[in-house]
C-alpha cells in the first residue's frame, strides 16, 4: 500500500512537472500549441457573463439587507407613533390598523424579494464555479495532449536513435490524451454557448419579478400613507375649528366599578346569570375597515351603549345589585366549579391568589408604568390589588402567563376563561 501511494505521488509530480515544462516552452515559442479560436470566444463570453452575475448577486444582497433595515426602522417608527398618538385623539384606532397594514406590506415585499428574486439569482450564479472547474480541467488536458504530441514527434524525427517500443508507447499515450481532451472540448463547445444564451431569459424573468414586487409594494403603501395623512388632517382640522378639545387625562383614583368598561367586562356569560340582562359577546367599539376596535376605558360614548344594552337608567347604575363594589369577588358554587358571577370565569386548579384567568381579545399598549401591555391571545391571571383602595373602575390587576409581568389593564380588552 505504501509503494502504491508512493508511485501515485511520483506520477502526479511528474505530470505537473511535464505540464509546467510544456507551458514554458509554449510561452517561449519553442513549441507550438493547439489553437481553438471558437473556444476562446466562448471563454471570453463566459468570463464576462460570470463577472456580471457576481456583481448582480453582490449588489442585490446589499439591496435586500437595506430593505430589511428599512423594514425594521418602519416598524419601530410606527410603534412609537402608536404610543404617542393619544387614545382620545381622532383616528387613534385607525392609526393602529394602518400601522399593522404597513408592517404586513413590508413583510410581504421582503419575502418576495428573498424567495422570488434572490434564490433564483443564487441558483443562476452557482453554475459558474462548476463550469469554471471544467474549463480549467480542459486546459490541463490540452497541455497534456500537446506534450504527448511533441514527445511523439520527437521520437519519430530521429530515425538513427529510433526505439520502436518507445514510439509505440508514445503513440498510445498521445491517442489517450487526445481522446480525453477532445471529449471535454466537445462538451464545452455545447455547454458554454447554451449557458451564455440563458442570460437573457434569466434577466428578463428575474427583473420582471423584482419590478412587479416593487410596484405592488409602493402602490399599496401609498394607499396606506394616504389614509394616515387623512387621519392627521382630520385631527388638525378639528383643532383649528374648535370643534375638538383635547381632553386632559386625570390621575387614577379609587372609584366604585360602575364605568361602562367594568359593566362590559363583568357582563354575565349566560342570559340566566342576570335576570332580564342581554348577553354581551364582545365589548362595543368602532368598526374600522371591518375590524372592531375596543373602546378606551371610561369612554362616554360607551355609557349610552351599555345603558341601551342593559336598560339601566344613568342615575341607578351605581345602585345595580349585580355589580360588585370592589371587583369580581362574589362567587357561587355550581357542581364542582366555582364561577364568578360577574364574568363567568371558572377557578379550577388555579394557583393561590389567582381569582380567574382572561384571554386578550385586543392588543393593548400601556400608557403608564403601572399598566400591563399585551397582544391578542395572551393569557393573564387576574389577581387582587395589593391595596384595595387602588381599585380602578373598568380596570383589573393581572399577571401575564409566561413572562410574569404584573400591572393594571382595561377589562374590556379581554374575555374571561
């Protein structure tokens, strides 16, 4: 085995040395070289095509990185606008909806650029390294062929010292080198023109996809930004005409839970829980673009809506016997389940201190340090206030499952489990 490896190594060294010698002689003009003008033209086209593909891939990768950076910056900007655009300003809910639309458009645009433009470009570019290896191999076999040809000619050109055995062996080596070279050369004469011609169809398809994705994205985002411009125009117009007054937010203070938010969140889960009271399936809110948005806690418009639903006179809301004085603590036993009358939530197998659990039906961003932010679908454990005197109307105290974050949150943004 050691001798076999040594023989292979010696043969490889001898072959490389022979190729180096042949190239030196060719460069010095001592010996001729096999010429192929048609192949040289194919090689020139291939090199130009490969350079163009490499440049396009490099620049498009950079473009994708920039698009994703702008996408992240756009999301951060819209999140900031949603936080600073006060909830009692006109178009607050619509601003949130349009911000979500912008984020979806960015995600779709970035996805299309990656999947429909960049991946095909990478596939197209990956052909060139393999083809380059084949071209280099053809060059080595051509040198071997020329070297064997010159060796055979040298042995034949000296009749006095001619050794028929060496001549025969040289002829066999020449024929083998010629077959190997011509096979590779023939394949490349077919493959290189086909690859070069493919550049037109690829560029047309790839660029059409890119330009179409750009067009759709900019047209759709233009519509969204027109909606956002209309929102702030309305806010400015109302302020200038004096028909809109900015409301000053009052500090939180302990009140009995008689706001419309509390009534909604405490609505019974079945019509029989409160005699003569209709069932509320979701909190009332403004319908924008087909999406129902929750009202802000304590909104005066909601009082009228709740009064109509429950048929409770304004002066008697606070006398209502089925509204608890300090949150949902009144319970009844129904079989093996303990149910809060005020919200219909069960309390089986809950950790100590947890009154019941709710699920977020709307996204909420906190507006104060003692509040709790959450997304749609998150689960919150409702707990008692540390100080009962801090109980807020329409608000609950809770701890988010998974993160353990604790804070106050509007009840009408959730539903009991």
